[in-house]
């Protein structure tokens, strides 16, 4: 693996563009595409597990947050999701038949490693979704679930995130089948949907210019809100994290339904609201939230698909239209426009995109 920027200006944008490839690679490792099967990782008996606890930091935590929705819905498996720095000191009682999943790109994050050790001490089996295979977390886990993202150099995580989502989606489908929640036919459909992700990502990467033009506007603001529901909620959180990390614009991600419980007080024309809303089962609910924003003069950047655009029928500052796709794949594909938006905004701001101030690629101290 050669680590250079190639024709790209920054590692981050190179890594964004590598996603169809690394996601395809990672999925091929976890799926038997020819037979429409999601492979159960060896060492995990999903039928015998009664609870999952997922622990990670930052972007890896958001990948785990998406996975909570998948495991609960597809495998009817209850999931606790925690930020590692909270989990490690909370002394949470862990189920005797539970499985702990830690997620880490570097495999060296201090709080995530401490969480792994805590859970191990409590008798949990540990599976690690990890990108660096020689890392401490990879070594100490009972089961390794590698992400095949290659070296990630940009401090802002991009391809590691979608590779983590790939592993977790495939594993959630495998769990659903093993627990008798999904039929072989359901499994086949989901596997086929996942296999389409690289192609969908390629299509979405073509929206780069439109997103760059929009970023020119975003670079003028001081604050920005991101909203989403269901699996788009963690993507809203991730979008906000990306923007603040590299552009230093203050951004917050919220569950769309929480808007009226506080953040709506902030809405005015100076604070754009990025809404991540594929046309899915919660779409109509998100439309009500957009109407609340519009009624208060808020400017909306809507990321949706053609059906969503038609159904929303709302004035926006910009609408980014993605292809239509099955619900299971939306978090993977919708991650790309929020990454590109943060990237181009940061470039307009003139920040050090790959090495943003005050941040380290891997946080090995508490
Ligand atoms: C993401 O863009 C971050 N820089 C950061 O939140 C990161 O995801 C977090 O520190 C966890 O790192 P890890 O995946 O290496 O454990």
C-alpha cells in the first residue's frame, strides 16, 4: 500500500475518493456475494448472545451508533452504545451472555482500550472492529473484525468510518439470520443491497462540484446545525463532527425530533441547517422538522433523493440529490456528501485539512 496523495491536494480527499474501493473490499470479506449470504464471524454465536455492548470514541462511536439501529432492527438484539471514556468508569453490569464490540481505526485509542480491558475483566467476549491489525486493540480482542481501509492519514476519519459501517452492516445481517429474525430471502436482499454500495458511492462522488459550490456559502457561517432521524441521526452527528474538526465552524448534530426541545431557539438565517433525509420510513417526520426550520427563516441544506425532494416540497438553500437506495445502505452512502461538504468548506477556510489544530490522529492518552 503506497501512502501518498496521488493527484489529490490532501490525504482526506484522496481517502474520501477511495471509499468505493475500500468498502467493496471490506464487504467482499464479510459477504458471500455469489450465494447472498452474510458470513458469521468465527467465534461468535449470535443465537446465544442476549446483549451487545458497543464502545468507541469519535467517528468510530458514530459507526457503532448506526450499528445499534441495525442490530436491534435486523437481529432483535438489544444494544448498549457508549462513548469509551464514559463506559470505562461507569461500572455497567454486563450480561453474562453478552458480546462486547469495540471499534477503532488506530486500535490504540486509550479509552477504547481501557473499555476493552474492563469488559474482558467482566468476563465478556470481545470483538474488535479495527483497521490497524498490529495494534494493541487488535491483539487483545478475542475476535478481530478487520476493516480493510488501508492506511488512513487524514486526521479526520472518512474511509475508516464507512469500512466500519460495512463490517457492522454485514455482521448485523449475519446476526439477524443466525437468530432466526431474517429469512434466507431477506438475507439475500440485504446482501445484494450492500453489494451495490460501491457503485452508489461512485455516483455520489460525482456530486463533488455541486457540494464544493455549496461549501463556498457554508464557509461564511459561524454555526451550523445537522439533523437526521433513525440511522441518519448518527450521520448528522458525524457530519457535524467533520465540519468542526477541520473547518473550525461550530456545528452540532441533533436527532431531528429533538429540534423543538431546545435547538430550535437558535434558528435564524445565519445558521444553516443540514438535513440528512433519505426517503425512508421516518422521512415524513423529518419533513415536519424542516417546516419548523423554514417557518423561522432557517436556511436548509437538504440531502435526500428524488422522491424525498418531491415529497418535502420545501424551499431550501440547496438540495443535494442522491440516488434512491435501500434503507440499510443509506448511512454508508450519505456519509459521503457530509464528508465532502466539510472538506470543501475547510479548504475555503484555508485550514490545515489533514492536520487540524489541536487534534491527533490517534488519542493514546486519556
Ligand atoms: C474522527 O474524524 C476523529 N479524528 C476522531 O473522532 C476518531 O474517530 C477517534 O479519536 C477514534 O479514533 P480510533 O478510531 O482510532 O479509535
